[in-house]
């Protein structure tokens, strides 16, 4: 059972840094464990402490210069002496921190259940549903996991095939640099190795459903970068294939973890045959297939290499 969201709200009084600390403690005690949110709260608390220290220094300086006003608080002093640019900047920083706290609270509450009612979450909102051929679908290329240390950059080339015949132009995705793998107690990734953060979506409108229609993705890698961190030469290093529709003409809507297979590219293989091709190390493509009506909700979700357990292997139907 989820905790009451009101427990995440810190007391209204007290220094801003204390409020942020209370919010972080309440978040952890209520079961929150997202390392990104926790780290952000720690950073905000540090910023708030710095702002408060600067405010105290400014107030002390004001009292030193205006001893007759020592019994007044800093707000009245600023009002009587005229607001300086420095104090105005501090107030703006305070406002920014308060707004950031509210944003974190909203993000946390959005992913909870409240009194048994489900709040829409991009991770949970995909699944079998009627497909609209006019609107089509959207492919979210999120991550490539299990990248080897020798691969410095990746470029994916995607195309649609039907019964081994290409039915649309090949689409190269923007090249991305490969990054060190996530190594943390908070990591929820199942695949070791480095990764490439793709964060690209590709709309595919006006496509008639067919169980023979599939997405073929070729992986091209650069093993060297020049002094400007640009790839020198891309060579094909693997490929994969995803069936897009089931026997009921429904899109395979979901978060999918797709193994990358050894060359050569063979678009005519069915999924059963594809699974006999050796995998390239531990390399996997994490992607989403989404009906167009779900695009806006899914765009809210940012790929996270430390949280990939919700990507599942697509079941093979014999």
C-alpha cells in the first residue's frame, strides 16, 4: 500500500535548506529510491545553504552599516534601505529552489496510486490496444546496452521490411557517443557494459497492419574518435529485427529489450530463425513501440540507463 502523499510535504516554516532536507527524508522514508531525485535534492539543499549563508552575511553587513536598525529583521532593513541587486538575486534563487521542490513533489506523486485509483504512468500505460492505420505508430529508440569498451560511437539505421522486402527508405539515426556503464547500488539494469543514450523517436504514420511487417535495425559503430570527438569511420557491427504487429493486427505496443545479432543482416528471417543467430556479446536495444495516440504521454519518459527492468523480451509465438 502506498504512503499518504501528504507525508512528502515538508513543514512550511524554517530555513529553506531544512525544508529540502525534510522533503528528502520523507521521500526516502516513504519508499522513494530514485537516485536522480535524491541527488537533485542534495544539490538543492547545498544551494539553499549557500543562499542562506549569503543572506546572513548581507544582513550582518547591513546591521554593521546601520546600527540603529539592528532590532529590525533583514526584510524590513531591505525595505527601508532599498532592495539591492544582490538581495534581489538571492530572492530569485530562493524562488527557483521552491519551484524545484514543487516540481519534484509533483513528479513523485504522479507515479503513485491514490486511494486505489491508478494515476497514468508512461511505464505502465502500454499494451495491446486497437490500432489506427491512419494515425500509425511511433518508435522510441531509447538506449543500446552492453556496448563494448572499444566502441566509441554508435549510429543506428532503421528500415521497414515485409517478407524480406524493404518497404520504406532506410533512416539513419543521429550518431551518439558511447558512455561508461552505470555501476551503482541503485542500478536497475540487467545488462553489463557501456551504453549509448539514443533518445530518438520516429513517427510512422499511415501504415496498414500486417503480421509480416517488421522493423530491421542495423548497428554501426566507430572504434576511434578524432580530436573533436567526432566519429572517424562507422562499420556495421550487428543488427536486429522486431515484428511490429500480432495476428490480430494489433501493434506490439510496449517497452522492448531486443538482442543485437551477429552479421550479416538477414531481413527475411522470422523471429524463431532470428533467435538461432548468436548475439553480439551482451548488446541489446531498448525501445518502445507506441500507438500514435500515446505519443504525448510516452514523450514524458526520459530513458535512464540505471532503470531498464521494465524493458521486456518480446514473446515468440510459434
